C-alpha cells in the first residue's frame, strides 16, 4: 500500500512540474493584420491570460492592433501593442477566443469569399 501511495505522489509531482515548465515554453504564433493578408510568424514568450511578449525577427511595420493566433494552444487574441523594444513587442489581449485555429479560420474565409 505504501508503494502505491508513493507512486501516486510521484505522478502528482511530475504533473505539477510539467505544468510549470509548459508555461515557460515559448510558443509559435501567427500575426494577422487583415483577413486577406498572409500571417507573419513570431515567437510568443511570457504568455499569460492578459499579455505576452512577441519576438518578430526582421519585421518593422507592425501595426498597433492585430490578431494573434497561437496554434499549439488553439487561441486567437485581439492584441494592442503596449511596448516595442528591438525585435520584442509587448502586447495586451483585448479579446481572447479559445478553440480557434488559424487554418480553420482561413478555410472559412476562403470558402465565404468563393461563395460570394
């Protein structure tokens, strides 16, 4: 019985450790300026419910408001730029939608424009 309890405690600790580590793992995002434009890839760091820091290598013309898709988490966020520092951009989220994928959103937009 003690052996079973220790296994349960170890499994619980591993789960908690994985959860903590996954919050620090950089995510890949897609910045979308308009429905017709192709997305621009970025790295998403310091991701929280309210904000994130994006690393945009080689991109200068980032508008102050845009949509951000975070594919691994299936999140779409409407962002406002708060601070720009080199290739890093700090954004706050105005509106966050979960269970939204860029690919399915893009397919829906293409099929609607084809039907028109």
